[in-house]
C-alpha cells in the first residue's frame, strides 16, 4: 500500500470531512487527495489550522492515544482583557462539561502573546469592538476533547473569538495560508510526530 501523509491548513467554516453535508464547505472543496486518505482527528467547523490527512491507519491510533500525550498548540483570540489569574487557571486545569459530565482538563501550558501573532486574515473577520480588547493566548494541550479549547477559555471568563490549531508535535502551519497543503514522506512525518 502506498502510504500518503499531508498537512493542511483547514480554512474557517469548513467541515472536517470529504463528503458533502448540506451546503457547508468540506475538505474536498479545497484539497485534492487520493480517495483512501482521511483526516486524523477533527477540527471544528468554526476553527481553522493544522489538520493531518493520511491513509496510514496506524496514525490515528498512535496520535490519538492519550498515553502518547502529543502536544497540540492552539492560538486563541479571546474576548476581553485576560488576567494573569485566568492564565494560571488554564495552566492548572479547569472543569468543563464533556458528554454532559464534568471533566477536569489536564495541566496545560498557557501564555499571552505580547503582540498579536501574524496570522492570515479570516473571512468573515471577528467582530471588532473598539473598547473591548481581543488578545491572543497560546495554549498547549496534551488532550483533545470536543470543543475543549473553547470550553476552557469560557470557563475562565474569556470566550473564544478565533481559534487556530498551530501545531501537533513538531508539525506546524508556519508560512501556510488557509487552503494550503504540504506533502510529507513517511520518514519526515514519523520524525515530526513519533520520535
């Protein structure tokens, strides 16, 4: 079997799937890959950034295994002036709801960007409000529950306005634009994720 590995920058408001669902945009509207290639994990419709596509069935198991604790780095633009206390709480772990039950997130790395990171424009852009800051947080997690980042920032009082997954392991979207795709060979892919 010819194993294929791709990293893509999933655009905003695109479903993490190839088959059509209603009138929403899907991956096949942007990326032309072999029929047996599929996304590993998910990225919400209203989130953007790094997504791995492959036909290597072992990747899903290795990457999504909690014991592997792969770092996932998110750049999160939030609503309001973030306090040092909120950053401390994100790092310590907060209680969110997963499948209707309380769930305590694992300790994470969290920090405020000193200046907004250079990111592609989003269409449509976030709503701009002159007197309310919209700073960016760097959040590094080793788990990936459904809508976890959004639930975490909301739990500390700062709703997410824009969410970009920047990195998984040593794979990142540096220099990429929404809709871009990079092809990797197995050696480079494994080195970035599993060594």
